[in-house]
């Protein structure tokens, strides 16, 4: 992980899907830059159609410990991003406790697999409701507090490589992530007058529980042509002080470095941008 430089000292960040994976990495990285954290995660199964294990209350507690170890304060709560009232209450409580809101990382998301006409209504509705509608609810809960604070700020919407290209086998996921691009761009224009910037990031092959090798292998075995749409991540050298060697997936902390930059003033000229976090895979 890149060295912290205190670029967010005195600021407050709201991170969804914060219990583990990318969300935890974002929360801890922003804390290392000086931000106090409002952390949300459902900490329970989202739907029977999501087959990988759900985050737990203990996962969220581990995020809390990581933020506190970075020397920052944290308000963490089990909140479903599909629940607007719960998000509004959490944001209000966070602003009351910390005094402001400067950064939003709309990270919560889920994934399942199937051809578009074979998806069940519950599969489609769950993915779209969490990824797209849930992100809209996060924005609706957070933006008024950012405007009220009057400090400008940065909103980072976590889309996916699937928000920039076709990904057969998970069209509902791709549709939700493409929708986040439109949401990002429109919101950037709407909140610019308040000094708030909005950008989307598009990670690829991040080592989190959402990566289900068995489920992906089953889809590709059944529909071999789909494999061509998923270029392999180039192996890259890992040197983090603990591990040495080559990795086929990126670590969440690598994405968090990009999030931290977008949250801070060093990216002040960027708004309405789509940033691929993929080691160039989308150029294949």
C-alpha cells in the first residue's frame, strides 16, 4: 500500500460495503490519510441468489479495528444500501458525531451468474437493486449533507470493468454497472456548482469473495465463447514486505490507493471521469 501523507486530515468519509474486501480497504486507506469514517454494510445474506458467503458483523468489527489502528474515529453500522431511511439515519448520525461529510465511496455491490433470458426475476432484481438503486440511495442520503457542510468534496462510485464493456454471463451485473456510469456523469454536472466532484472507478479481477472461481469455471465450461470477453489479468510482481512473487489478481488495497487519490485534492481537476483500475486489461 502506498504511504499515507495525511491528505484527508480533518475530513469525513462514508463508505458502503465496508465490512470486507474493497470496502474495508477503502475505509482503512482513507483513515490512514486522516479521515474519520462512517462505515456501512448489510452484514447478512442479501439474497439466496447470491451464492458466495455474506459479510458478517465480525467482518465489520474488523474494519472498525483497522480504522482505529490508523488513529481515526469510526461510526459503523449494519445497514442495507437498499434501505434509504437507514442510510439517511446513519449519515445524519455521522455528521452529528463528526461535524461534516466530505467523501463518499459508494462501494456496495453483488454479483451472480446466468444468461440474460435464463436469469430469475430475483437474480435480476437483487443485483440491480443493490448495485444501481442502492448506490442512488447512498447518493440521496449523502449529497444533501455534503452540500449543507459547504466544503465541496468527492464522490467515488465503484463500478466495474463490466461497466465499460460487454460481459456475457452476468448481464444484470453489467447493466447495473453501466448504469452507474450514467449516474456518475449526470451527478457530476449537477453537484459541480457546490464544489463536489464525482468519478467512477472500474476495477477488474480484484481478490475478494465476489470472485467465485468455481462459478466462473462452470459458466465458461458451459458457454466456452464467453471466456473471450474475460481477458486474464497479466501476472504482476508482488512486493509488499510480507509476500514476494507473482499475482494473477489485484489486491483491494491497490484499488484503495486510487480511491484515496480521488478523495483528495490531488485529483481536483477530475469530475465525471471513468477510471479503469485494471492494469490495462480493457485494452485487449
